[in-house]
């Protein structure tokens, strides 16, 4: 394991523990604040197709964003983990209670009955993370699924990571395959990543 990978692994464990230490009340209040900020951005309002994720391991709850998107008659998509190809495929979901436990215990659409949405059709992708730096580089769980998605040249969507404020640090160790997100939204701020275009909301 390289020095950068070892450093990332140590940070991953530290910040997973910090997130786990939050109370449920804290998670709900901060998630509600984050969802409210996301749904008030121009990027969300202008998006026709929004990709969300099903939260695990005390991640920011996304139900508020899903509900807002459905009220505005947007298409909402969730990923399905494809272990064979180590990739994510997205499928349309109209009711979040139709999600079923899938890979790694993550709730996901039924790929046999839900319409698939190609990644180039997505307008906004909400990206989970364990932590990020202010340039938009992230550390996930180590599977590399979102790293591969973010590096896919057919992805033209705005990529927005939603995390709690303490999950954003000044700078993270970086490797050649790392791709930053365009934006970070926490309960207290919006941060434009190094490659954000436009640079601000």
C-alpha cells in the first residue's frame, strides 16, 4: 500500500468514527439543513434528472431532496452497484419505498423493473463521501465506484458532495486516479471545487 493510500485509510477510519459519534438528532437536523440548501440552488432547480444515493453508515439523509425533486416532477435516479464491472448504473425511482437491499447492504432500485438512465442523461449527481478537502477531492469507502463514475468522460452532470461540516478539511492526500467533485454542500456552507464551472452557485 502506498503512503497516500495508507494515509487515506487512516483518515477514513478516523472520520467514520467521528460521524458515528453523532447523535441521531444531530444527523436529522443537519441533514435537513443540507437538503434545504441543495434544493434552493440554481443547479438543482434547473436540473431535470437528479441522481441521489441511499445513505449508509450515518451519511447525510437524502429523503428531503428526493421529495423536493418529486414535487417538482424531476426524474430521480439511484445507483445500482455492479460488482462484475466495478461500476454504477442508474435507474429511475418514483417512490423511495421501492428501494431494496442490494450490494453492501445499500438500498437500490430493482434493475429488472426500473427504467435505466444513462449517465450522460444525469444533470446533477449527489455524491456521498467520508471526507473531502476544499478543492473537492474526496475519500470514500475504498471501493472506487464513484471515482470511476467521476472519471467517466460521458458524465456531464454537476457533481455535488453533501457532507457534514466537520467532514471538510484543508487538503487530502491525492492519487493520480482521484477526480474532484464540482461542489460541496454542508449544513453551513457551499464550497466550489477546484474544477467547478461555474465557480459559484
